[in-house]
C-alpha cells in the first residue's frame, strides 16, 4: 500500500490562527497527543520567532521520541541557528526552511530578484545541512509562481541537500485539477524531484484545502501538511482528520493510506478544543458534534436497520466510544490515577494530590465525573501562569426588575480587595467589578459558555478573551473557567485571562517574526 506521510503543523501554522495561541505546557501536551496519533512529522514551532517559541520547540524536541520534530526557519542563518539549537536533542530533527517564489512576493515582500532568491535558498539548505540531514525546503506561494522558476530552484536546493520539497498553496488559490497539472509540470521539468519527498501544504481560503491535498496524490505527492481541526492562518489549513479519514474510507479509489492511529482522532481534536477554547462547527466533517447524528426519521430508520445505509465510517474508527462515565465522589486516588493514565496524563505523586483535590471538589458538586470533566480539569491544571489574582468570594444580585450587581473579592499578595460592579446581567456586572479591582482598561473580545457533558449537574465551561491596549498595540489573552456555577466559571475565566496579561507584561512581550 502506498503510504503518505502526515506532517502536522498544528503547533506552528495552526497556532498562527486568531485565538489559537498556546503556552509551552499546552504545546507539550498537544505534542504528546500528536505522538500518540502517530503523525510522521510535527512542526513544533518557529524557533527564531520568540524566546517562548524557541523554548517550546526545544522542550518538545527533548520529549518526543517516536516522531520527527521540526522547526520552521526563514532562509536566514540566524533563523537556522535558532532552529538547529532548539532541535539539537531531537531523535529525528528536521529543519524546514522557506522563501517566497512568486513574482508578487519576490518583488514587493522580499524585494529580491529571482536569482537572489535561488542563492538564498541554496545557502539556507547548505547551512542547515551542517546541523541536520533531514531538510525540508518550501517555496512559499508556489501556486502563484512560475513552473520553470520552481523547477530551477528545486533542482538547486535538492543538489544542496534538501530531502523534502514542499509546494504550498499559501493563499488557498488553486483548484484540484490545476494543482495536479501544476505539480506534474514541475516534476517533468525537474527530474531530481523523483529522489526526494514531495509535499503539499494547502490553505483553505476557497474551502479546497483537503480537496487540493487529496488531488495532489495523483501527481505523486508523498507528504501532506495539515492541522488538527483544520486550524491555521486565515481560513485555516488542510484538516488532518478529513484528509486521513478520506484516504482510509476511500482507499479503494485513492489507493493510499497513512500510519495515523485513527482511534486517537477524536481525542486529539477535543484536546485542541480544550486547550484553545476554539470549538469546531457542529457540522464539521469527522469531528463535528453532528458528524454521526442522524436526525431525519427516514435516516434513523435506515441506520437502525443497517448502519451502512447512511454511515460511511464508524464513530469507533475515530475513537468515539460509549464509555464516558468514569468516576464519582467515592472514587479514590488510585482510580483517578488509573483513569488519568488511560487519558494520557502521566502525573507525579504531588500532581496527583493536586488533581485529586480538584477532582473531589467536582465530584462533590456532580454525581458522575466524566472523561471530559477530567480532561478539562487537567488541561486547566497544565496552564502554568502565576496566579497574581485569585477569587476569594463573589455575591451576585440579579433579576428582571433590578440592575444586576456583583460584589467580588479577589486576593492579591495575601491582601483582599473588594469591589461592586453593575451590568446588563450578573456576568457583565462581575466583569466590571474585576476590572475595577485590577485597575486596567479591559475590552471583552470573545465569550463562550457551554456545558461539558450532559445533565443538570454538568460543568459550565467558560472561555473568555480580553484585550488591552499596550503602546498602540492590542494584546489579547484567553482564560478558561470551569464550575458547576456558570457565574463562577466566567469569573474564573476572566481572572485567568487577567493573570495571563499581567504575566506576559512581566516576562516580556512575544515578538512574532514577520513571515
Ligand atoms: O503557507 C505557507 O506557505 C507556509 C510555509 C511557511 C510553508 O506556511
Ligand atoms: Zn501555511
């Protein structure tokens, strides 16, 4: 069977999408899950873009053993130095260097001639070669580049040592048949491509990222670049779960497969949602809430008689199981540790103690504690931001004939500070009270509240993004709160976002290198 390599860029291109930034602990957790999912390569980040990104690539490179770990680098020695240093302890390091090749990018963005672009690319690959043998070269905006020019630059970088050549549809512009012809034309003009991996990296601006990636297999492509839930710049990247499950389900026609452990797909998708707070649309293929829901009576009737009438893949094949109920208030520490291990959390004795206390609080309020409650609880535990402010108590007064008020007491440096806020509702009033306590001008960017698991006693899961102006720049931070009381969940989410803003201010700003 023809095996296609899956290059996951959730932690790099995916992380570039609004609202999807992750801290180092969150990225490491995601990286571990990608290893379980069995991607072939994971792009852990862009080491040169900030000290935070550098450390995160380094930590992932030192932890992940079964998957090749990669860092992005512009065709610049300083970027390649940072990537090589961050990857130096990886079992199978890959440097992914790139430069734009389309006339518009070369003229207006790079302000370089085509010959200068070729020289930079060759120099970058040769320079990378002294650190690693596994080198990917990407021609940014390839689909709006000239075929002859691409053939020339690919020939040159392959001679310099590139082992994978990526032909990205950076702006999501191409369509399937055109892409197949384009890649075939480049291959005909550059026979050296027969000796390396050929990769595609498709953006979803026209909703064609998955279709283009799958079509490219007809042109002999050996690697697909994608992200979990299809997150990524603008409209996102090729969705990993869609590309993988399309190959698996239509293996009869496509004739290609991957080494992905598909039963980890749902868990990976949910982990990303838990970490970022960015949910997938309910009708999203494969991992959307409704992907396996049969609503129409005629469909339900058919499925009851024979599932295959309307189901082309099974929920089990992507890891959806019936088993969701796990623990209750009488469960002990050993049972919690056992369940945590099954869910992929390795905890020390001290961490187990912290988790157990948290679990007991949830179990006291809820009858049944589900996997998703535990996932949410642990993901929150992993957020290592100093708790400058913590909630001491809150009292809300609300109704349809009064102006809602909220009295909030937060603790900072062992000192209690209390304020009263008024608002359109108890949550709005609470946010105003917090704003007064922290003395900052904050703007609410995004607010999502949903119940995790079913039932009246389910946990309220609040995700809040707030922003503040700093030196003419908008800084956005996201916080998450969980509680059986939705107002408390919202207050905790808001306080966490405030703590993140303060932490970033204290530890220096993240500088995003310009791509
Ligand atoms: O979209 C793109 O072209 C990229 C490159 C850096 C591969 O993300
Ligand atoms: Zn991209």
